C-alpha cells in the first residue's frame, strides 16, 4: 500500500480546458523523491513512471521512466513531458532491502508485492500526479508493510510450461501494467499471488501451444478478504456476421458496423463495411461485451438487433462461447435529427476547439468542429438523449470515455432529440478548468 506527500444553466455549456492531460512538446520536467517504510526507513526498489494521456479519445498509459533507487531509496525521473503520472514501485529482489543508514547492515522489510502512487483504490484522472512544464516535483513515497491479499489463480493453460501471469492495475478510465509477472506453480500449474495490495486488477495469462500464442484474463478486486480465488478464462477470437434490414429498397452509401468495448479501459474497436448485398463480417473479435452501432456518417441507426428473428433486447452484444454467434439482423432506420448552436470562443481559444456529442442511446461519441465564429451543426442524428460538451482543445480529452465525461456533466447540455427534428440556438460558452 502506498501513500505520499507532494512537496512543492441547461442550454449554457462551459468549455473545459484540461490542463492535467495536456502533454508538453518538450521533455523538460522531472519527478524525484524517495521510497520510505512505515518506520521512516529508506527502501531500495524499482520505479516505473507512466504518463496517462488522451489518445484517440481514450486514456492510455505511456511508460516514461524506468529506474532503480539508490541505496538510500532515492530516485530521479528526468526529461519528462508534462502531464498526469502514476508511479509504480516494485522490488529489486524479494523482499525489498531496507536501509536505515549506510553504515548499518541492511535487513529485509516485509512490504506488498508492489506499490503505487497514488493509492490503488483512488485511481482516476483527477487524482494522478500533475506535472507541469519545466516543473520538478519531489515525492515522499510511503510504502506500508500491509500484508495484502493472497490469491490462488486457476490457469486456463493447464500444465503448459511456457506461460506466465501478468498483473495490471485498473483505474477508472485506464489500465496500467505493474511490471509484475507471476510464475506458475510447478506442481499444479496454477498461480499463487502473495501480498496483493487493495485495488482492482486485470490478470492476463499468456502461453504458447504448438507455436501458437494464447491469452486469457480475469478481473478481480483485492482488499476485502485475506485470501481469494480467481480463474483465468481464455480470450478467443470470434467472427460476428449478419445482415442489414434497410428501411427501404433505395440505394445506400457506405455503411460501417462498429463494435466498441463496453469497458472504458479497453480500446478494442472493430469496424466492417456493409457489402452491396447487405451483409457484413467482423473478424478477430475478442471475447467480451460490446456496443454495436452504425458509424454516424451513415445516416442510419440500429432500431433493433435480431437473433433468429427475435429481438436481442438492446445494443450490447456479448461475444463468448456461452452466447450464440448466429448471424445478426440489424434493423436500420434513417437518422434525420440535427443540433445547431454556437460555441463562444475567445481569440486564443479558436484553434482545436470542438463539441463532443455523446449519445446515451448508442453509447458513441463524435467530434463536431466549429467555424471561426464558433458556429456548429451536426446532422444525421438518431432519436434519443444526447449530452453536449465543449472543449478548447479536444486533442487532449478522452472524449470516448463516458466515465470521464460524467465529471463534467454539470457543465453539459442535455438534449432529448426526436427523429427528424432540429434543436437549434444552443449556446456553449468556453471556460478554463477551475474558472
């Protein structure tokens, strides 16, 4: 477990500039500090620093620093870009070496398998280490000697010898590797994890069978019990096929079927173009849960999903061995709604400003550019509820993460749109974060 101290109206929408997720163009910032135990002893270990950045609308980790501490537990991560950071401390060897004084002999110090800053249970964009351009922050990282949880994990690979288990830490909007790899028990082929700190995790097992690489995963929450069990489920690729039932016999332009993972930390997205005969095929789809939709430019929306001519009951598709992969029938209807308005911009906010239009019905988001006067209009919208957000520079915003957008819902415009109607006169005012 890790803690630390850092030294150092309905139609009116505020446009938010997210400083914490705006990476600099130069590597001129630093994170320094030390690892310390409960008794203020210095701890030797390894530090990984990840910058969490917005890429293609998702929050993604980027490893920026990998370094060992010195004998007194001090570390330096230099030449960093500004942005939001998470630090992960792991052992040079098991257990860590605890150093009270250079002149004294070292003694083992019982600590968790790894430790993070900020704490595992508090990982979202608002709580990460915020590093500014040309800034040096000094972190006093406290490593607590809590026992953590012990976990027995059943392997999906049986007694295959060529395998290992990786542990990733789950934030609200992202997942980051802890650099911890667990070897399988030689007797039963399963995994025994000792001292797992409280938090949410993804366990990923990789193994090879006759030259073919396989992958399995399990999601767990540690901290409630001293001992727990989990089982790895193999992640298999599937093919999702089907056809479109168009509302008329007229010719339609290019239509793409899109599958997007329901998990905010998962960037898996699959797209297939509908053929002239109305059929589509999405190949290599990994097992999981997905939102299914048409791309916004098609001018169509999915009114229903049919499996064997029976409604599947929503736009969430489960892909795994336990669910039928019978060809789908997507009932298409024309999307003819529109929203128009103005984004109020100052002279220095015109570059990169966009509107994010989030559909609560299809669970998709799209970017809408504004002209030099801030005017915008978005067409081909399906009926349903929308939330509009404004941003000074959307390149640095994880706009495809609904959990992230919810933090700014109090500054958002909610619109209930009927098909074929125009919601006009929406005024959106840009403000800086914290103003």
